[in-house]
C-alpha cells in the first residue's frame, strides 16, 4: 500500500540555518504530495503542495520539488526563524481517494 | 478561512468508560470528515471516513464497534471510544474537506485511559 517516510526528529537548528527535511513515498500511480505544519496547540495547516512530477510547491520561504525518479518531496528553507519551530508532516493523496496518507512528522526546533 | 474545532483537547478517563470527541466545522459545511489516530513517533493513521447522513467507512483493522462515528449534520462529526482501555490512549485528530476541496484539521485530542 501507499506510505510516506520522513526523517526522524527532532531537528534542532540555529536561526538563519538551512533546513532540509527528507520525505520519500511509496504509491501506486502518481499521487499529489503535500507538506503540512502543526504549530503548538493548533491543527495541521497546509504549507505547500505539488500535484505532478517536477512541480515545485512554495510558501513562506519553504520549497519542495516533486521528484518522481527518486519518489521524494524534500522540504527546504534557506534561512529558518524561531517562528518556524513546529512539527512538519509530509503527506500524499492518491487519485480517486479522498483521504491523505501521512508520514510520522518531524519536529523542528529553531534556537535564537 | 475554514476552521475546524475539536473538543476536548485533552481527556483522561477510567478504563471501561466511554469518551466522546467532537469535531465541528465552524464556517463551512463538511459532507466528509476524517478521523486519524497518532501513536508516538508514528504516522497519522486514518481510522475512518465520516459521511454526513450515512455510515462511516472504516479502515481495515479499525473496530467499528469500539470507535463509533456519527456524522448527523453537515457541521458535526463525533467519535466515541467505547469501553476504553489503556491501549486506546492516543492522539486523535479530525479533518474536514472544505468547500475549496482542501483539508482543514482540528487541533487534536489527547486521550489517556487510566
């Protein structure tokens, strides 16, 4: 079945450091890919998405590129801020399926 | 934007009792809601898809008699954990498909069964 694998956290970085959170997936067909972020005490929020190969999703300085050849959707940001501290979830949705399949989440801690 | 309110955020109950978790869409109508469960360091696992006015669709391995889902209106879905046991302790999250066809999530419920 379909699945999403994320790097384990927590990831601890200093402010202005470069961020990469790895995400790979296994799926039949060509899923849509998503990154969600969960700030403390809040629900998951959509950060960015990509619906086909080579698409790049971007939002708030975060980027991720849909790589079909490596079945990956790594999240990157050039310069993190303390306010980026949160849990990040990679997810996919297969065509014809209503629900999302999530990875286990990666906690990011950014220190001043 | 779309908002989903989930209550309670935390609940502690005794083994053998039942617990109800509510998920409300505040400013949109949600014909479909989803219930997820998260174990520590594990993925959010889809438990069931809740459809307004009809029976929920449960994922394989989820006990429908233990996790009762009711979606009686376009703005409310409830998950009742019946005869709870310590192994039911987990983090439960609901999600609704909003009018823009995106997903809006509740903030989750931490259930502890003692």
